[in-house]
C-alpha cells in the first residue's frame, strides 16, 4: 500500500513538473490546454542561456499571418542580449477564426453575435497561460510584458481595454491597422459604442494608468498598403497606420485628461522603419529591457 502511494506521489509530481520541462532552454514549443474550453494551443518559446524563474517574461502576439514561430525567432537575438523569456502563443484559425476570433478577442460569436463567456475570450488566454507557468514553476514573476505588432497590436490594445486587470507590467502596441477608440463616440468595433461588453470609465482609467508604449514606423504611412483597412470608419482614424496610431494615442490622452486620471502612455515613431515586425520586435526587446531596469520606457514624455 505504501509503495503504491509512493508511486502515485511520484507520478503526481512528474505530472506537475511536465509543463515546466516543456519550456526548452533555448527555442522550442509546448502545448497548453486552455482551462475553460479544453482547447489545446501550441506555444512557441525562447529561454536564453542563464535564464531562471526570475527572468522577465514577454508575451508576443503575432500579426495577420499568426506566424508565432517566426515572431519568436525574430525576438531571439535581442531576447538573448537582454535576458528575456519569450512566449508566443499560436491562436489558430480553427479555434479563433478571422478578425472576430483573434483581432477582436473572440468576445462574441461572429454568427450569432452573442457574447461568449469570458473564459472563452482570446484575451483571457494570456493570463491563464501565465498563471500555469507560475503554477508549474517556470516563472516566479508576478506580472509580464506584453507586445503586439500589427494584428497583434489590435489584440493587445483591445485586451487591455476589456481586461485591464490582466497581470501586465507594461505593454508595447506597434503599428495596428485600425483601432478601437477608447470612447463612445464611435460605434463598435471602431469605438466602444454598442460594444458587446460594456467598458466602464473605471476600466478605461485603469488602462490609461498602465505603462503602454504606442509605436509605429515613420515610413508606415502608405495609404494604399494592401492590408490596410479602408472602411469609412477606419479612414476616419487616418489614412495610414502612422496617422491612425497618432489618433489613437491622442484620443486616449484627451480622455484621460477629461476624466482627470493618470495617463502613463508614451508614443514613438521609428525613423526609417516601414511596416516591419522584425524591426518592431528588436525595438520592443530593447524597450522592455530598459523598463525592467528603470521602471519606465526609454522615451521622452
């Protein structure tokens, strides 16, 4: 009986450590089962030499192609240099279809327009995955950095709008094609009027108080870029990713001033950079490394 109990204990311990063992010391991937849905997703990771449970963690959200492995790869050099663990979850088209499933966070069913349970949102997966990493001993960090480029930036800014309580230490949102403005003057999904889930003024205040860096390439100014949304509502935000990013930042800044709440966002443009996930990734790694050391982004207010 004792031997059986001992064997059971060993097996239980092995199971509890199995997830941690799937995070390779360098580049690799592991499977994560979303607790509320049972869906299994592949997660691409990079752990630099010398990393441990105290090493900062960065979640990287991909662009339109959902090429998580490539985004992970684009972070390797700078993550190694700056001692960052990179986690790039793959939100598959099968489980998170189209713009509704990924860019808009799977908040509602695209066909019925009924609101999905919060545990089914793509936005809540990040905290679930981080909590699992904590539970399995992969990290002792209490919060994480969040980076999204292009469609990934769409994911990031909407996640922080609807789930501002997420355990995000600081976020970088780069070069979104279009935005959900933090106001009720614009209809969903270009603003929060008639959004599937109401966003309170308190939630917006919490979002504005987070350290967020909105960034875009100085040359990401092509009004005819083939992937740029050109609907009437999107064009009202600006005629390029550059002008739309500026519009989003200024709208948030004005709202924070009107609400008389803290505003801890920064805005930058990258000289000579167009629409480039790899260059934004390198910039993001440097900014997070600076933030880890100084508690703020390396940007003039």
